[in-house]
């Protein structure tokens, strides 16, 4: 059974940093698509970033480019999202998701069509 557990969320002031972790189990991590998504109150879930654990390709939504960095530690079955220069508009519940079709990484991320999802971690950025 695929399990994804997010951690690292919390309350931070604007301009601060957080590192989210997504610990995965139940599947072979080195050939997967992993995505980070977020959902703010009253808004639709949106893609933040994604990575292919097989070839390392990454994508970011425009609003986080230059501030967020996604990385993968295949030995630890963990994907990280380093978030710097946080803004109040980054406040949301952040979810990680995984799918065994890394060749469809961009399509899966744009359509939010990942097969497995975590429970989410709250990130709150105060002004």
C-alpha cells in the first residue's frame, strides 16, 4: 500500500523559511512522479512543484519560482520542498502526491491526476 506522510508545516512570519518533507512507503521510490500541491481556504487545489525521481526533472508554478526548491532523496524515500521568502499568500494546506508514471510528470501535475495523496500539512505565513 502506498503511503505518503507530509511534515514540516507550521507558522512562520513573512520572509521566513520552511522545509516540507514527504516520506513515502509501499513502493519503489526511484521511478516515480512526486508532486507538491496546496489548497488555500476557499480556493481550488493547485500544483506547486513536481519532480521525477527517475530523471530528476522538475517543474514549478510561476508564483514560487526562485523561492521554492523541490528535491528527492531516493535512499530515504523522501521528497523535500524547501520554501524560502515565504509570503502570506503561500498560506495553505500542502499535500504531496505520488504516481508510478514518471514519464507523464507534467501532465499529471497540471491535471492533479496523481494516484496517491498524503493527508497534508498546514503552512501559515503571517504578515
